């Protein structure tokens, strides 16, 4: 590894109606932009995957207008999409990954375009393309996968990119490696996920997408299962409407009509008792989930990290801290800088600090547990 070498990276993070891009010289961003896409323009395409050429050309045009010399790039890093469950880390984009993303085999999402666009640009420049810690990172302990209903195993879907990024930054601040620490990380945004990080692996975490853990500004979290079944078969709602109640129109927005925590704090300041109760209940549920992770880590916790957009809310943070700071010191690392996290993942590989992983892994932890439950034995 060359000392003091400056690596230049192009980072690409596609969202539903925008694409965020940045150029990094090591950890320093020298250019950032959010490319907004008009919905009427996107509607011309039958699927998200059909948008890749349109989005790639806008990225290249923007970089050209800014006078960015692509020949000076050392790597391109894209946001990881919906892939098969894999351990955390930085992955080289390969053909199998591209096939899974193009087919939408595991789910269709705008983030699937990240690796595809990164790979196309990188190939032209003969440099590597990477993805880092996609939402499907799965490092659960076997016992964490058992739900109580054999047909419904617990799944790992969470804010892996930001959770692992802030955990690494915190460890570095303490003069340690992420792999040496036992941490609880609570990402609090439109969805809320709380992970138990044990020596570099997220051994338990709530599925923040499909109804598990604390309710959030837009998601219902864990709800009474029997009552949910009754509501689903009441004849009042279609299945899509029930799903919307769980994801998108659940949680805080269902009670208060807004998913904006700043507006809720204004409501509370104006004396709205309902807003105060719901806001405190959301903090209460986050604290309960942190307590659960403390049990997972057997009470041996180096720190609790609060991150994501809601961590900017001092009132919200204080309501959580008063319930959990007896467990371990609480560190607030507000916001979610996904572009920086992607750049850091690419840099770790370029600097030789971490070996790039190959997609896919031979057998996931979920498959191992499934084999155990079915009584299937495997060699080795």
C-alpha cells in the first residue's frame, strides 16, 4: 500500500426519483450533486431496470459539465441493491450480481441500478466497480432467525450501510477496530432499525421494512399479530391497503398525519397532548429495542450509537437516553451520509485494509438454519 496516496472515486446512489453522485479524493468530497428525475420522465420506462441508460447518461453529462476527468478515477462505487442475503463488506461487481439485479430476482428497487451503472462506467475505464453493505446484509446468529412460526423465519433487512459506517467511525474514534467492539446501533429515519453489532457482525436486528421492531415515522413496526390477521380478513381492506398500513402509512404518520418529526415537535410545543404521547411512544419503543439488543450482547456493550435523521431531534434523543444510558455510553451521530459510507467502503479495499468480497457466498446462515430445521446434514 502506497503511503499518502490519493484515491479518486465516483460514488453513485440511485433513489426512486433522484440519483446522488459524488467525487471523493480519499475521504474528502470534491464534488456532490443530487440529480432530480421528473416523475413523468421516469414513467416512460416500464421498469426501474429500463431507466439505467437514462440515468447513466445524466450522470456522465453532469460530470462532463463539471469538468471531471474520468480517466483519473481509481474506482466506481454504487449503492448495493436487493440481492440474496450476504455478509457485510465491500463486494466487487461481477456477472452473477448483475444477473440478479437485472432480473429483479430478489426484489426491484432503484438501488439495483447502482451496481449496474457503476460497472458500465468502470468497464470503460478498466477500473474496479464495488458495492458496499446493501440492505440485505445478513449476519444473524442462528437463534435470531427463529420466529415461532416455521414458515416465517426472521429476516435481516436493515440500514446496513449507515449502521456499519457509523460503527466503524465510532470504533476509529476510540482507537479500536470495529471488529473489536460490541455496539448497539439505532438507525432512526423513515424506518427504524436497531442492530446488535458483535465484533464486526450484526448478529441480531429488527426487519425495519416488513413489520418488526419499533414503529417509525412511516412504518408500523411490530403489531399484535392476531389483531392484524383479524383486520386483514375483515373485508374492509385489500391486501395492498394492509401493507400500506404497515409500510408507508403506518407509525407516526397514521396517528398524527405527518412523517416530519420537526412538525411533531412544533405540535408538542403548542400543547398538543396526542403528539406528545405518540412521539414519546416512538422513543419508548426504540429504547425497548435497544434493551433487547443489550440482552443479545449479554449486557456487555461498549456503546449505544443513535444515528439517522431523527437523531437531530434533541428532545427525541433525550427521551431515549434517559431509558438506556444505564446500559452503556450513548453516542449521537446524527444523519445518514450514504455517499461518504460508500466511498469509505471502496477506500478500505483500495488501501488494502479490507479484502473485496465475491458475490455470492456459497451458503448463507439462513440456509444453514433451514437445513437444521429440516434435519438436513451437510459435510464440513
